[in-house]
C-alpha cells in the first residue's frame, strides 16, 4: 500500500512539474506578427535573421533591436525597428499602404521612371529613366551648340560693322554673316526638336505611370441578370451592374 501511495505521489509530482513547464512556456508566449492585409512576407534582421509569412509566430524568444520589413505585391514596403524586451507586447500589428496609380504618377513627376519602379515595372522604369536622361543631355549639348552659333554670329556682325566699308572685304564679311545666321537657325531648330522629344518622353512617362498601372487588386465591371416573380405570377427580368475599383 505504501508503495502504491508513493508511486501516485511521484506521478502527481511529475505531472505537476510538467504542468509548470507548459505554463512557463505559455507565459513566455512567443511574439506573433500580423499584417493588414494578411499574408505579407515579414523579415527580421538583428542577432538572427528570420523570415516568414504573416501571421508569423516567432519560434524563439528574441531580445535586442531588430529591423523589421514587410512586403506584399501591390503594397508599399514597410520598414521599422523594434526592440524585443520581456516587458514588451507579444503581438505586433503592421498595416501596409496600398500602392495606387496616383502615387506612381506623382513619383514619375519628380523623376521619370520612378513611378514605374514603384509599380514593380523596374525594367520599364529603368528604360524611361535612361531615355529621359539621354534627352536632357542632348538638350544641354544642343543648347551649347546654339550658344556657340549665336556667339559666332555676333562676332561676324561686329566684323562686318567694323570693316564692311571696304569694297574688297564687304562681300566676304557679308557672306560670313549669312553663314553664321544659317548656323544659328539650324542649331535653334535642333535645340527645339530636342526639347520637344524630351518633353514627349516626360509626358509619356506620366501617362504610362497613370494609365498602365498594374492590376494588383481585383477591379472590373460585372453584369448580373436575374429573374423574379411578382404576385400575378409574372416573370420579370432584372439587370444589375457591379463595378469594383
């Protein structure tokens, strides 16, 4: 009888120890990271590097400062720093900002191609950015050539005014003025066309960011057709229109 009683006491003691262990693990609940919307990828960088899809429960208790990043297609990247301490809340909530075509256009307004990069169209954004920089460089070059042509024209006019009284040099100086004037007109036209091309690239960049924004989220136009009956047993067809943006 004493042996049975001792065994029961030992079993109870072991169960109690196990219960204490489970309770301690529950009390030391691991941090849970949730995102809105759900399903974002979460990255932690600190003493350890971790990654998971929200809702994401950490496998181990962490301590110290970590960089936290959350990403999801169609939403802006979220980045912050967080200090994991024992006294801090065990639940982290992250709200992601939805990407929109208007935010894309505003970025392209400041720097061509930035809106496309924001919309995850990185190759297109890189191409537009390089093309815009190339056209701006051509404007600078064309303007420099135009200014040189204007300087040469002014010099030719001054020479003509100073030495045009001599019949021996009058025709030659007049020809130089005429050539310089033609060069000014040619470089002016080149500069004008270059500015128009650069402006066209910039406008296309804005329209592309606004109109061809990717369809991250469900959008569309739907038509619903239904049949209903009234009190006179007459069938009535109904037509509905649904729109999502």
